[in-house]
C-alpha cells in the first residue's frame, strides 16, 4: 500500500503522536485543523471529549503503519 498524501504539517503532527505517549490539541488553534485532517484520514483518534478547550489526540493502528512506512520510529506499544 503506498504512503498517504500528507502535508508537511500533517507529517510533523503524525511524528509527534507516534513518538510521544500523549498529545493535547487546543480547539481552534492552528494545529486543530491539522489534527482533524489526520482524524479524517483514520491516522489519529480523539478518544475523549474536550477539557478546557483541549482534546487528546492519539495515533491509530493505521497511523502507526503510516509512520512506520515513512520511517518514523514509534515508542508506543
């Protein structure tokens, strides 16, 4: 399967969620739109609701596979 077409910002955020155990995104920030694009592509998920205008962003199995295809190391099981 070929690598997904991702913008440089999407690759940067995918790298962050692949290498960090926990990420929080602030709603209506510049990263919110990028996070939503990863969620729409199935590469990330938001398992909980909003807390003080922030939400948790986690990598999915598809996201981990995409990160591996791109040579991004993952620290998570």
